C-alpha cells in the first residue's frame, strides 16, 4: 500500500508572525514547524505502515527550500521518501494554486491513500485537502478522527457537527486529518542522522503534471488579500474594584451570566 | 573549530526538548513527590530509541554520537533530573561496558535488547564500605564448575529494581601489585530473576527521587561462567573506564539541571514585581543572572568537548577522554549546585515552595557532585594527569 502525506512548514505561532509588503507571510523570517494537523496525518500514516508491512509513506511539501526541514523531520519519524516542490513561480500561492501544484506533483506518483492535515495554522482554510481530491478526481473524507484499513477500503470515523460519520470508502481516496487522528510519535535520534543522509527529491514547475501556468503561484491565485495584520489589538478591557470578595464574585457571576457562559 | 551544532544535532536537540516538555515535565513534580519510577516516560523513551543513542546500529542502537546522547540527558534533566539519570545510568553504565568489553555473544544477548529499549540496565559497583575506594569491595564471586557464585551486596544502585540487566563487580581473588596483596576485581553480567539475586532497601533520597535506588543482594547467586564481562581481574579497569563515560552523562545531567533552573529564573524575575518593578530590573538580579548564564555556558562547552573527545576515542582507542570527562563533571556539577541555589534565592519565598520546582532542582543538583565520582575524585583524576 502506498500512502502520500502532504505536509506544510508553518510559522510557529509562538515565535510571532511577520508579513511581506504584499500581505503574504514572510516565511523565511519566522520560526518554522510542521503543521500540527499534518503531523497527525503523518502519524496516522506511519501507524498504518507499522501495522501493514509493505506499506510505504511518501511525504510531499510545497515551499521554500527551507521547507526541506519538515521533510527531514518526517523521514526521521519513519517516512520512506520525501519530495520538495519548490520554484519561484509557485510563490505566493493561495489554496487553489497550492492544491493545483500538489495535485500536479502527486499525479507523478502511485498512491492508494493521500492524507493531508485538516488545515494549517497559518491560513486555517481547510481547503487544500479537499481541493487536491477534486483535482485528482478521487473521494475525500474530511475531519477524520480514526482510520482503519480493510482490504482495498478505508473505514473512517469522521467528525461532524453533532455526530460522527462512519464511512467505508474504496481507495484511492484522500483523507484530511484532525489532530485526534495522530498518536504522539517522535523522531528517533538515529532516524535524524539517517534523514540527513537520505536524498530529498526536489521538483520544480516543469515536474508538475497537467497543471496550466494560470493555476500556479501568486498570479494563479484567485484570492486577493485586502489587508493582513499581525495581532488584532485587544480592547483595554474593563477594570473594576469591588469592595469585598463577595462583591467581586457577584460581579463576575453576573458578567458570565450576562454573556450566557453560565 | 566550530561551535555551531550541525543540522542533525540541532534537530536532535529539538526532538529531546520537545519530548522532555511533553512527556517528562508534566510528571516531574509527581515523580519527586511519590518516588515513583516514571515507567510511562521510560517506555516511550525505549520506543523512540532514546535508550541506545550512542550504540551502533548493528547492536540495536541508534548509531548516533556521544554528543547526541549528552544532549538527550541534558534536555531531559532540564525538566526532570530523575528522567535524565535513568537514561544516563542505562546507557553509560550498562550498555557501554558491554559494548566495550563484552564478547559478541554477550552483545547479542544483552546489549541488543538494552539498546533497542526492550530491557533496562543498571550498574553495581558501590557497596556500603566501598564508595570512592573500590578496593573496599566485599562482594565475592567464586567459580564453581561452569558457574560463578556471587555473595555480597551493592548499594545506591540507580534503576535498581526496575532494571533487567546488571553489570556487577565482585572480588574474584587476590593479586600481588607493587609488593602488596590487592583484591582482584572482575565484572559480571547478572540478569534480574536469577535465583539468589534479590533487592534490599529502597533509598529515600534527597533528590532524583524517582530513579529507583536500591540495594542489590546476592546470596549464592549462580550465574553462567560466560557472564564474566571482560577478562577476569580486569574489573577495576572496566569500572574506571565505564565511570569515565558515565561522567559525561552526569555532567550533562548537571548541565541540564542548571539550564532548567536558569530558564525558570529568567522568566520568574521578569514577572515578579517588587517596589513597583520587575525584579529583573534590579542590578543585583541582572548581575546574578549574568554570572549564572556565563557559568552554564562554560559548563556546556566543557560537557560537549568531553562528549566529542569520547567520540574521538571511539574512532581511535589511544585517545583518552578521562580528564575532559572529569573536568566536565566537576565543573557542571558545581555550577548546577551554585546556579540552583541562586535560583532559589532569586525566587525568594516561592523558590522554597515545591510547586515552583526550583527547590527540587536544587535537591537534584546535589547528587551530581557525589555520584559517579565525587567532585574530590574528579580533582584527583585531573591533578593526577597534570602531575604525572
């Protein structure tokens, strides 16, 4: 069985966010991590690999050359191959251009299952996974909380607003992973050293299959950013100085009640 | 000379840091309070290869270097000194002597499962009457047919009751050295569950309280003849060689404890307000922090240098790393004690409260000046090399 996992290097939100003048993220200037939902997807893929001998896990990312780091991390966790899709013409991509690019790369690969994270913490759109499935014309199961392999099928517990869906889907298909899908996995120390001995395949624009230029990069992105800002400044808040603790509790309870918290 | 970590080492450090924060830190207070061995954390470390970092892959290890191992102990010890020493005792004191002195059969039988994380290791040299003076050993091993028969006891053994494989030292006879009759000491591999091998008192310790420190008791404990580790009579050399490596692990533990205390103190002094401003704004605090940070950095450089020197030794056994290891341990341990003591002081009353964890770090730090060779022994090792 062949699994492709899409991962994204995202700014660590603990390290602060910076923007370029065009409103896109200045990724080179920020601390970077593997997007948590993607990591959960990778963990699920590696678990399937451990339970199903012969399974291979290929990780793929689109990004700056620096994004190589998340691929090395994935290799050190146990992924078999890694592909970095990087090219100047791909810069500034929105979800449409990103999914077009990744689908163009994945068309070169054999796969039974594609796993992406539900969404990335830098954009929070949850669009790229489902869009890739559309480009590749395969079914998508979003918000997966659990995956079981059953022959040529996957049985997926899908989170829904007030219930779960249990879906049995024939592969090939695409799954978007919730954080719950993963179980804490770590790199191994030896895996790290091996990862830096492993060659990461680097693909550019010319390696993308069946994707027109009009679907790529900033130029191919229908999303236009009107305004981007770092943090929205919080209001000054309200300061009160009740006379007694009892008054303070009464005030807090009143506020919570007013806002329907209690 | 390059003081930059390679990409691999930087990633390994981030792995250990991430693991320590997620797995070891949340349990550190409980481990200290209850003296419970952190089995869940150890099981995860075993699963993800932390228990065989510098062991070659052919023997089930990770095939990484000593620096990577030292960084692992360092990062774990930043948040939990107990967890750090569990890795150190297992790796340096049990895996390493079997790797260095074991036969191929012993390596396959014992080292492979130890390095893979299927088994936990310990080391038994110290006895009630034999600490720094290894010649004071009373435990005896007598060859009886195809078996060695062990009688005696060992004390203060880290990973004591939790381990599966023990490297044990015992007197196997007497030899004449420089006109004096000396005890001949040999090393053995003993498995848990061997009849005649039991556990005595569990020590109620000041620090590293979860590390399962036990007395080991041998009463007519029969082990196969083949479990002699290295040559008969070479036990003292094996012990000294093992402790040279162990000192790098303990130096890394001390370094981690000091770094952990410093990090917390920096954060605390920025938050804590007195006389209308953060105490970090007072020059006394600033100077104390500067002194602490400088010493911690110096300790780190010594520890990493010792680790790299041991890596050189692994390529060329003529290289000695004994002095570097002794300097690293001596300095890092004393820095750990000094930094944690100052950290408690800078925390004021809160530093004395368990919830703030600084007092635990101070208690944990103390042992690094004592075990695997006291600071005085390190000075003896260093000065002996200077004056030879």
